C-alpha cells in the first residue's frame, strides 16, 4: 500500500470510439487496480514523484498505457479513448498542468547537486532563472524583479525559513539553510503567487524534503569542505529519518580577493528529518537544524586600480586590527497531517527559530589615493607616482542580537464535489528581539578629523582655531527590546473547468495580516492589511501544447524587525506595510525539437508599489530609513527556454529585462538599488560523445551593472553612477565511474553506488573583476569623493568527489 502522504490521484472517464462511456475497464498499476462504473468514471491513487505506468484493459477493447509523473497530492484528469480496432501506437505521457497553470517553475534536485557554484546551494541555480538577479557569488541572497533580499519567501516542508539579521557581507553567510542532499521537490514563483503563500512582495521558493523509502547515503568532499548524509526506514515502515551534516571552509575563495588577509571562515550545520506514519490517515514529521558560522578576519593590505586610461588612480590601504563575528542558529519544526478522508486534509505546523549573533570589529585602515604611471615605456609603469590624498578610517562595532521566533499554524484543504478545492489557514507568530548596537566610524583626511555634515559649524582652520565638538563621522548606539505579535490567515478557491473544448484553471483568494509592535521605550502600534489575489489560466484545445496565464493581486509586506529599525538604530513601531500590486501575463509552451522535449516560458510583469521603505545596500546588508516616504514601480519581461539540448540532460537559457525606480518625497524617479536592467543566464549540461563518462556542467550569468550607491549622509539623487557589468562563468568537469552501471556484471564493486564521480571545478573561469559595492574615499584637496569598487573573487579551482549509495 502506498503511503497517503506521498500519493497523487488520476481520475477521469473512459470512452469508446463513439464517445460513449465504457463500464468494466480495469485501470491498474502493479497490485493496485480499480474498475470503471456505469458512467465510465474511475479514480486511482498512485505514488507521487516517480514515473507510474497505468494500464487500461477491457475484454473487447485494445489495451492503453499512460505514464504519469505527479507531485504529492496532485489530482489530474485523464480521459482515454479505447478502440476495438487498433492498438495504441505510442506511449502517452501525462504530467499535471497545475504547476504550469500557476506559473510555478519546477527544478530537479539533481540539477542543484551537479551545478558548479561557490555557494553550493539551491540559490546558485535560482540565480540563473528568469526574473532573478544577483551580483554576489558568496551569498545565498538574490533579487527578484526589482525586489530586495528581504522580499523573498522560502519554505521547507511548508515551514518558513529565516536568514540571519546582522550579516553585512556575502562572505560571512556560509551555508544556505537548504541541504541539497535531502531535497525532493523544488518549486519557484517569481510573482503573482497564490494567497496560500505568505506576505512578501517578490517571490516564493517552496522546497520539500524527501521521505525515505529505503537506506541510502551520500558523501561529498572538496577543497571547500564536505557533506555527508544518511537515510533509512524502520522494519514496519512507520518510521523514517534522514540526517545531513555539512562543513565549509571559504579560505580558498576569500584569499583570492584583492585584500590580503589572515582569514579562515568556517561554517557547519546538522540537519535532520524524522517521519512517523501513525496510521494511513495520520502522519507526523520533525525538521531540525543547528548551524554555526564563525568569521575571523584580519585584513593586511589592499590595492585597487580604477579610473580611466588617461587618468588611472590607485587606492592603497594598510590595515590594523581584526573582526570576529559569530552566528549561531537553532531551528525546529513539528508538522502533523491528518487526512480524514479522500477529500479533507488538515495540517498543524509549529516551529521555533533562535539566532544568537555577534559582530565585533576594530579595524584601522590607512589609505593613500594616488596617481598611477600610465607610460608603457616607463620603468615605473603601473606604480603609484604621486599620492594626492592621505587619510585613515577607524571602524568599531560591538553588536549583539538575539532573536526568538515562534510560529503555530493550522491549515485545511477540501475537495468539494470533485470540482472545487478550498484551502485555508490561520497562523500566529511571536517575534522577540533583543538588539544592542554600538557602532562608530572615525575618518581622518590629510590630518583633519571629518565631522558628519549634520554638524554645521564653520571650520576655517588654520586661520582660526576650531572650537566645535570632535565627534565620529558615524555613530550608532541603541538598545532595543522589541516584541512583534502577528496573526495571519488566508482562504482560497481553485477549480478546473472547460471553456468550449479548452481547459480553464481559476484561483481566487485573500490574505489578512495583523501585527502589533511593542517593547521597552517603544510606543505600541497595531495595523491590519488585506491582500486579495487571483489567477486565471487557459489551455486552448490546440495541437500546440500551450497555457496562457494572467495573475494579479495585492502583496503587502508587514515590516520585520530590520525594516522597523532606522539608520540611527531607533525602532519606529508605526512603519507601514509596503504594498505592491502585481500584474503578470505569461505563456507556457511545450514542444518537441530534434525529437526531444523543450519548454519556452515567457512572462511580462508590472508592479506598482506604495508606502515604500527605502534603504541603502552595502554588500548584502540592508539598512532601511523606516519612514515609508516613497513610491516605486517595476516592469519588465522574462523568458526561459529549457530542454534536452543534449540528449538525456536538461539545460536552459534565460533572459530578462527590468526597470525599477523609486520616488522619494516627490523629488522624482531614480533607479532603485536593485535596478539591474538586463540579465542573461545559462545552465548547460553536456558529455563527451566518445567518452560518455566525462560530464560537463556550465553556469554562466551576465547582468548589467547595479547602481553604485552613495556615501554616508549624501543625497542619493546626486549619486546615480553604476557598477560595471557582472560577468561570471563557473564550469565543472566530472568523470562518472558509474556510467552504464547496469551493464556491469553482478557483484561488481561499482554496483553498490548510484553515483561515484571525481571532478574539477573552475569558478570565475574568465577571471572577471566583478564589483558588489563601492567604498567611498574622500580627497581633501579636490573635495571629491571617489567610489572605489569592491571586487569579489578571482579565478579559483576546486576538486570534488561525490559518492551516493
């Protein structure tokens, strides 16, 4: 018997050549079988997430076979026509159109595991999809259609996942939460998603972990670290569990950067999933994770060349001091699923997330801003010949943050008369934040201590002595104890019907979210928002397999703690939820080329945004102004072509155009920090025809440059320059020892392995200098501020061994 938690259903009517219903047709899969009734109706339960061949047999009609591959809890309709004359010539392959109708992208976990990337997580593949951009390879953060890193929902087994609060550099992040060794399903939506998903403005990444059916294990080891996992089931099949352990050392990567340093960042986590099938109707599961990131950094020197060919400039920096950061997170979730009958399912989900973060640093940087000898014939070509600016910068921080987030949720799903599906849910969240910020910066330029521009005291030294205060250029001090209580709920309705001979998919739903902010020395504030959403999809009765989609709705983002905290560290409890209205029109086209399957997905979108909480972006740290003082918009076009460009492999090419601007205090539109106009992404798999054991995996991304930001206290309207274009190619060559394993004789030692491979990866193959942000340096003589690009990793090689049992 198939576990009800991992099943799908196939239903429909069996007809004869005259479109009359056929009674007594046997529909079978292995030992499972059903018989059609007088109206030709049948419904059969099959295993999910695997290919299943259903056989339709009748005493007087020719047999029909159809292959299905459905997700868990999917219901698909198939109405075969049985003939008394001719047998079926070709196998019919059926997949559910639910994901296509919803605009959801599905990704095979195997693609994630094989993809060469520095981060090694699912996000590296997400960044190659249409509508998704990122300009940092060391971070799991990504931007979707003009949104920032905080606007993306991530679920694992229907439990919302959170990111650390204090991380301000991608190289501090370490491991993504999701362990690719444990993944079964990956679904992604770049906008216009349904009401059942939470309250964010940009995207949803929905991940489901496997439910083990037998013993399996995996091992991966490389110069960047390694991972190991194991899974199994009990003898009575009621219990199953899997555990993954990961360790990562990014020394190989960060030591390739411009800044010479003594640096060894290490990251480790343990993740486990336990499932218990109490009965055919009731299942329980537990998901737990413990992670520790240690970031010890002692910079030594740095030289960055910039400017133009006619006026080359170099920044030389000599450092003293060090940085010690640590992020520890603990996560646990319990999920109970009760299926009272075939039409009614109820779920209870409870989770707790605890993060303890510290950010301590004292770093003194003495800099020289000089002119570079550009005379090719000169003996000093490339050297700094004249220093036009000398200064120093001392940065200090003692930041500590503890956060405890508790969730409790009840959800239900009901099939009404086999025609409609109704989903609903109610969720309570308690967020307890304890945050201490002590952070200051002192800038000295040519012997003069620079006061912040907010202190307006005349300084005409050396003619008259300066009598004003000496204060840090930046000084943030705050102690915040904040509680946020949230109650959210949703209800949505789905149906599949017909319009003439075409299939019509309809979805309508609404979310509501109430939150109250309270705490020490904070005035309490309570707000409520409502978010109606709708989708309509049409699959015409054409020879071409196409689906057309339109979705729209309100997407509110009630503020999280980071959005409540303004740049001076104070918490503003009355910050409103940012509002976005999505309009998405899309087309999904399945076709065959070179006798192989391909898919072309294209979408045009427009988003209008109100009560926008503007922010500055420094590497991956977002600092909000917490004043809802802007409006914004985003529009663009995305497309992706994927399929078997090489037989037996999946590859894709994606393209996107985006324009997003904001208007602060009615000053006019300027580019948002995520205004990345053009994006090209390629994920390509290949093998050598003469040596099929040798596999190639290529990950290529090109993005036009992002806005380069602005100095502290500056008017962003006066700093609208852009960083250089982001160009990156990562490639991996692997030799598979288990290729054509089925042809090896029984007892061969390689037969024990599902996969055994050894390979070499080259990151940033063409050694492009990609910048993530600017460092702003003052020239006391010219009164200019120069944006010095912060370049990321150069070309790096890695060796990786992978084994799976």
